[in-house]
């Protein structure tokens, strides 16, 4: 592209009242975009090929027909600007890639890496998709991104690892969009402490020769006999050379740790009783299965406590993006919904998301034709 045509991209300024997550993090994408040197970006970032431009025309035509057929539905998230301010079809943002790390070949470890390596930021407008969708390379380099950036990065890694992963765009409650984890049930359990040794007595004769050990034992027996005889005689003081009992080897620290473990077990049992149903108890060890998919009972099934509509005025309007992994490749047994900001996986019945409008991968995009509830 000519340098004359590379006009400055209008970067939207931060809102007067920015949105913060539960951890106090705001969206910093506009500030980061203002520092990007577009001349150093790859050529594919700074323009579109003829096929890409033709694809964008088809996408715009489809968007127009969809809005005419469903005027009550919000606009579909089909295109977005990249780092260079060039409009791109969202499917072209996904490029299957696998980093040279064996740990990222595993589903659980890959999702955990994205959730911990990339800092989650909320959307500048909680009710609208982002205007800019960064490439996975820029998101990893920046180490921060919103739900769309993190979902695209995670799907890129999962596709490279052989999973059938897609990005899903829809709505979610405030606890999910703001990464409010104070109501989540922790998946970490404290390790069991070993039982302290009981009835242990120190062997002072260990390491001595047989003769020395026998002599020491005989001397101790003689001293004990003399002390008993003097005691029987009455009035005699005990000998200073009498054998003494070994010191107590019971650890006060072990006793304190056992007491804490007992308190934790009692608190866990009380918590289980609160979340269990009247007819069926849920033991602590059965909350999670080996597929690390979050489960539970009542409101804790999705890991998020239920909230009423009165608590959130933007309920069912908060836009969010997450990851969907289909069963089949790499031994995935069932459909999984993965939250990229926390790395948690949910079954379709337990997923906390409210509605799905669009799903897409690196090959195609599908639109949900059902009306939102």
C-alpha cells in the first residue's frame, strides 16, 4: 500500500466512565493501539487481498439481508478492524498455530496458560462487540486483551493442537463479563497431612557395639535396682546417675496442622450441606470429575451463584465471547464451553452463558436463527 493512503487510524478515546473488572482492571486497548507502528506490521495486516475484499463484500451483503429479515436482532459480529485499522472478516483472524511447548498440546493446560498469561480486560462498551479485534500474535505480545482477544488466541492454539474449537459470541451475566470470581467454587483442595507417629521411643543404644550396649543396659538395670533399694530403706536421696526418661518427641506444629485440617474438613462439610439437596448429599470429592469440567448442584452448577434481574440492569445485554470445543478430535468426549478469562470448562447444561448469536472458526461462520429469550 502507498504511504499516502495510510492515513492515521482514528483510535476511539477511553470513555469518561470506564468499565472495571472485579480486580480493578480497565480496557487499555485504545491506548495500546495509539502506540502501534503500522509500518512494522506484516503486509497482510496492512491491507486486504482481492479474495479478502470480495469476501468482505459478501459479508456486508449478508449482514444487510439479516438486518432486514430480523430488525429486532442486534447487528452480527462479522467484521472488525485489526491493529492497522483494516477491516477483516473474523474468520481470517484465526490461524491454527501451536507453540513449541508440549504442555500446550493438552486442552486443560492450554486453557490455563491463556487464562494466566494474558490479563483479562473488560469491553469498553459492555453491550457492544469491540471495534478492534487484535491478532493472536499481538495479544500474546501485549499480554492483555478482552474476551474476544483471549478467545481468538485460545482457539488459535487449540486448532493448532488438533482440537475442533470455535469462538462463540453471545451474552453472559455480569459475573462472567467482569471476571468476578468471588462466588466461584474453588477447585483447589488442601493436601492431606500425614498422621504423626505415635508410641515412638528413641533408642539411645542404636549405633553402639553389642558389648557397649549390653554394658549400658546392665548399668542402667543396676542403677534402677539400687535406687529401688534405697527407696525401700527410706529417707535416702535418689542418685544423680539414675536413668532418665527420654524427652517427648511430639511436635506441637503437627498438632496445630491437624487441628487446622479438622477445622477445614468441618467447614467443607458445612458448605456441602448448604449446597446439597434435601434428598441427596454431594461429597466434596465428587464436585469435579476427571475431565476437569465444573459441576455442582443448584446455583453452583456453573460455578457462578445465580443473580436476580434486579441486581444487574444490563442483564441479557452484556456481550461476551467464549470458546466451544466439539467432541471427537483428540479424545474430547462431549461438547465443552470454555471461559477464556478463567480457564474453566463447562458442559452445555451447566454453562453460565445466556445466549449465543454467532460461532465461527478459521473456515466458516454460523448464525443462530433462534430468537433470544
